C-alpha cells in the first residue's frame, strides 16, 4: 500500500536498487546500471539523532527518570544506592544549564574541578562517558548539530528528534518550545541546508493545556498552539516528521480506559502535575487530530518504543509505550497507512531478553511491520559496541529469521539505521556505531551487501517519503525552492535517476526534475560520477 503512493517509474527504480547487479553498478559506476547513465548508492541517513541542550528540557527530571543501563554487580548497586541521587542530579542539572548559558558567550568555558571530578567518578561507576555527555548537554543545539556533522562525516542526512517533556516532570525554566523550533530552523536547518532535517515534538498534554488556557510549568500561558507549531514546522521550516514519547504518560490511543486513566493520575500525583491531569478521551481526541494531519499529508511519526529511556515512573513504558498499543491506531482503516517508526525496535537489551524475551517487544514490532505497510523500526542505541552486545544481537537477528521465514524480506526493508547521537556519546566507541551494526547484520547472515545499502538509507527514504511523488519529497522541494537553495546532491540525484532510467513523459519530467536547480543537480551528479569508484 505504501507503494501505491509512489508513481510507477519510481517502483521500477526501487526494484533496480534492490537488484544485486545494479548495486555493484552503484558502487563502481560501471555495469548495466551505469550504462544507463545514472546510478548512485542510497544516501546514508541517520534517522534518530538529538541536538537538544540542557536548556531545552527539564533536565533534572530527565536525569532522574533514567534507569542505569549497566547491569551492576551487587556491591556497585549498593554503592549507587547510598548516593543521594536526587541531590546529585539536581546539582548536575544546575551546573550543566549554567554552563550552557556561559558557553554561548565563551565556548571554552571550563567546568569547575569538583563538578568535573564528580562527573568523572560517576562515569567510572556507571561505565559511561559522562564528561563527554555533559559536553553535549551544555552545548546549544547549533553546537550539537556541528558536532554531529563532524563526528559522522559520511552521513548525508541527519534527523534530530526534538523532545518535549515539560508537562510530565519536575520542571526547570527552559527555552519555550516555539523558540526552540525557531532556533533550530534558523541556526541548524537553514545553515546545514539539506543535511539536517529534524522531527518536531508533539505532546498532547501541552496541546490540552493550551486549549484549556492552563498556566504552563514555566508560569506563562502557552502562546502558540502546539498543533500549529507542528504544522508550521512541517510546512515552512524544513522539519520532516513528528516525534512522540508515549512512556511519558499517554498511549497511542485508548487513553479513556479507566485503568490507563488511573495510571496517569499516579503520574500527576507522583510528579506534582495535577494541574495537567486531563481526561483520556481528550488525549485520544488530540492524538487523532495529529494522526489525521499526518495521514492526510504523509507526515512520518517516530515514537519512542523501548523500555529504557525516559519514563514518567519506573515501568511506565510497559503501561504506555508498548509496541502492541499502536495496533489500536493502525487497525483503524483511516490510519492503516500511517508512516510510523517504532524507535529502538522495542528490543529489550537486559540479560535473557533480547529479541524473544518475555519483556521484549521486538516480536510485536515485527508483527506490526508484517501487518502494516508503513511501519518501520530503528536500531538506535542498541548495544553493539561491545563484543558481548554484538553476540546477543547476532543471536536475536538469527531468531528473527527463524520466526519469520516468510516475512523476513519485508522486515528487512523496514529496519532503519539510527544512532541516537548525541545521547550515544556516553558510550565508549560510539563513533563506530554504524560499522559495528553492519557487522552484526552481516554476521547474522541477515543482510547482503546491497541490502545493507537500504539499511543505511534506502529504507529511510521510503519511511520519510523522500522518493519523488511522495508528499514529503514535494514539501522539501518547495522548501529548498522557497529558500533559494539548490537541493543537496542526494536529493537531486534521485530526481536524476528517475529521469534517466526510464523514458518519462514531458509532464513527468516536469514533475521530477522540473525546477530551476536541475541544472546544478546534474552538474553535481556529474562531479560525483567523475570522482570514480569508492567516492561513496
Ligand atoms: Zn533518542
């Protein structure tokens, strides 16, 4: 059904992309594909990154809500339990926020000695690079964007997911959401034209607070309607999707269930948010409005879908964020084509869990993928940076092949590369994430060389709707045109491939290459080809 959205000539092209011979041609610039004049590897797309700073989120609540990812020996566990964590995180949050301000004046502002020592010590205990991560948290979004681009130079397109936690956690005064979106538009999207296109966050609680004119946690009335912020970001500011975070306290749908409402009440009491306790029906209504907009305009959604990460209370992911809850949305005729990425694959990485553990949702994710044409899963933050972690994932993917013999090809087309940088920066060896992940997929004998091409970016092009004819593609094309820029090489090359692999009618040619930049696109493409094998 996803295919029905794409014109026939693109379909021909997609088959070519998956064809082994043409994949060789893609790489070498020789062979059957090349003789037709225009082949190139898929772009590398990191579908899941972040650029938020300590001033964009309620940092203290965020830090406190994270559970340790390390399986600690009992002695360490005991040591950690005697740390006064709330005070500790409160202190870190305060210092990181402070440094984030001062670094905007002087990027080289140093940390104090005690602060450095504390981060270092806690990092050693938790086996994470907290000093590096603090560096990201105390960097503003444009500094973080620069870091992404410099760290992973091969990536053609980064998709930073903006997040909005304000209505669920103990608050700290932070940048207003409308300002955050605007800053990212002006200081990240425009300067990096075509290299960074973010997802805009949507929190139904914020939308309800706006509708009911509640004073926000920062003590103001919501000036902008969140749904309008979403639409403006998508239609005018180069944002290409929406980010949802269910484990904060709302299900994709079905929020009116009394048991679910009771759990939300628990959050309100626990996190001191009774002002923002809304009815389940209201949540569903607001969410449906979002899904309607996304379906009508082919806007993709990425939803956090794993049991570790941010939770309104320990275990809230299991009450609000399970993959199976999305069935409530997708089973409706109206929403069956919703473009949905279940971030982190619902994969439980605790011991004895993995792909098929009782508390892992990876199989549920696969079931949804098989059943619905536009459901995807990204692999961000999977622990493949250690040999032990990789072994566990190799086993998991082998199981997947066993469990889904008839549908494994479908599943492979829906797995998306995503890193979770800058959050991944806490983990040793994070720069090599893509390389290590590919090693896992190859060792599991799951992906061939040309299928890896799709994992790196081809699948993401489908999810994002960035193949010619899809609405996101048209929106981005208009966006580049409105801002007077040439589309990035990867965007134009797709245009070119369509035009050159099949005789298209003049009308179609108009449709795919027909605007002022096509000449420049053609030139950049020629340069790419002239630089010969291995340039990609
Ligand atoms: Zn993330």
